[in-house]
């Protein structure tokens, strides 16, 4: 028995082409895949993490943070597209690692992806809860009690009240889990509708906010370093790791490859198209946000820490209070589509791992009517809800970033290995300049991981150690390749 036994590309392609009652249904066109990417990318990253990174690490230099993170994602994205077009099967980086680096590495990346999507969905659900409170204040004149919409690890700076449980976050996770169980096509249509709304709102914010930019707020783009990774270029680099969370959506597109009608055409459009489009919006958005509001207002002790965009409009765009209320509604809708795609991606990784025997068979079972992995979706709701209900958003957000970066490193390495071991394989899309582009992807991602701090390293290592125990007590004995 080898811990590094691999699944052949031919076997994976055969699985991808299979049809039957227990296979995922191919319903997603290129437009739906592009919308999935944009739907997952534009959300908490742009509306929450931008302000958090600016207020605590980068100042207006968060613009550079987005550029650095975007370049790293571009290198990794080119590698993802080659794999997704060549092996159009659910599982994303887990599946690609299984074909190149073997089962043990694939297990750890799959285990890492489960955490990545869980924490990503939890982070956005927490942000959804914050903006729901703003909506209640603006339209109904009341606030949800602090204890019922915050983690037990949070204390209100105004009243000293402790959080208890985040009920709104649990609510939105439950609603979207039901939507996903009902069907992938229906979920994609819902997502596409929401994407149109929130992209329009982001563009409107950039256009309306441009004339309110105060040049003094951009007098120094990179504020002087205050020690450690607080501002200066160290802060910009730390900020790149923080806002990297905003880019994880294109990774989620690759998990839906098995449900794409024409993955060879749709995957490049979905992954690279959403990445390029959103990067431009991020740079413009962060420029306007830090231009109309001093970055210090966004620190964890500042008044703009929660619901930052609504605060920036209310405080610095007189006459546009109506837009603040409108953007709150749009942000809530936008966050919903991000959570939807995160939960979809997570369940597809679970589905693939169970299909290979590394997780219990029940999680690879498809609903007889809706053709979705309903059991996996339901279990993962419980897992994500625990994080959303009891852990603060800034902690789970950074954990998502480090997990995603780890996945990107392995996918980039996998392309180099695949070019050596399967040089003659037909590739509908070829990553250019191999091994230079994959090595640049590895370097950029490791650079951002380094600047995320030891706390996130410790949490990731702790999760991987739990995965180590699960693999050697269950997965290694039930793997479909155990006799190889």
C-alpha cells in the first residue's frame, strides 16, 4: 500500500464523462460559471475585508494589497484553468492533487478545502448579520440585541455587553442550504440575478463616491510603519494576505466543473474572466473607499469597523443617505450569493472525497429528484453554522485566506508535475511559460502566507493534524485505491 498512490487522468476523465442517477447533472453554461465566480468573489472581501485591511494594516496602501493579491491569483488561476479544462470533475484542488501528488497529499488538500469553504461561508454569514442590523436600524428603527448577533468572544465597545450567539448568520446559512439542495441550476439562476444587482451597486458606489474623494486621505498612500505589520510596506503585505480572502471565489468555480455543460470552454471564462473583472473593481473600490473616509475610521476600535461601506456613505457623502440604505440591501443580497457559492464548493469537495472512499459513502449520495449531494450539504450546514454562530469574523476570515493560499501552492506545483508525468496528454487550455508561471504562483502565495502571522499558521496546522488522525483511522482503510 502506498500513501502516494495516484488516480490516473484517464480514470478521472472516465468519471467526469459518466452519466447516471448518482452523478451530478451538467446544467451550467459559460455565463453561469462566470456569474458563479463573480458571485463568490464580490462580497465580504470588497465590503468588509477592504476596510479591515485598510484600518489595521495597509491604510490607503490597501490598493497595493489588492494588486499584489491579484497577481498571485492570476498565476494560480492559469494553473487552475489547465486542470479544470483537462479534468472536468468536482473536487477542484483535491482532485488535481490526487492525480499528481498522490492520495495523502490529496487528502490534506481536500481536508484543507473543507475548512476553507466552511470558514469562507461563515465569514460572509457574520458580515451578513452585521449588515442586517444596519438594515433594521435604517428601515425599522430597531437593532437586533448585541448578544444575539455576535460571538461570545466579542464585547460591545459602547455598552460592554457580551455576545452570545449569531442567530442571523445561522438563519441565512439554513435558507441557502435549502436552495442548494433544491438544485444546482436553480441556485445558479438565483446567483446570476444577485450578481447583476451587486455589480451595479459597486459601480454606482465608485461613480458617486469619486467626487467626494478627499485628496488629504490619499496624501500618503502607504502610511509610516508603526512596528511589526502595522502599516508601511509590511502592513501592505499583511493586507495582501487579508484581502486575499476576496479572491477565493474563482477557486469555487473549479469545484463545479463536473456540472458544466462545456467545461473546456466554460472553465477558462468562469475562472479567468471573473478574476480579471473583479480585480479591476477591487482596485477602484478600495481607492474610492479610502479616499472618502480616513482609513483610521476603519480600525477595530473605529466607528466604521462594522458595515464599513454604509458608514462611509453616511459620514462623508451628504445627501446620499438613501444610497447608504440601498447599498445595505444590495450588500445583504450580494453576501447571500457568496455564501451560496462557498457552500456549493464545499459540498462538491465532500462529494468527491466520499466518491473515492476517503469519507463515508453517504456523502457521495445524490438526491434522487434534485441530483444534488443533499446529505453532504446538510451536514456541512451544521459545521459552518457552528463557526458563524460562535467565532468572530476577523479570525475565520484570515483562516480562510491561509487555507486557500495553501491550495493554490499545491495546484501550481501540480501543473509542473503533470507536465512531466503526462506530457502528451491533450490539454484544451495550456498554462503559459511552465514552469515559470507556476513557480511565480507558488512564490507569491507563500509570500502572502508568511505575512498572515503565526496565529493562522497554528490554526491551520491544528486542523491538518485533526485530518491526519481521520485519514489514518478511517480514510486509508476505505480508500477505493487501498489495494494498489
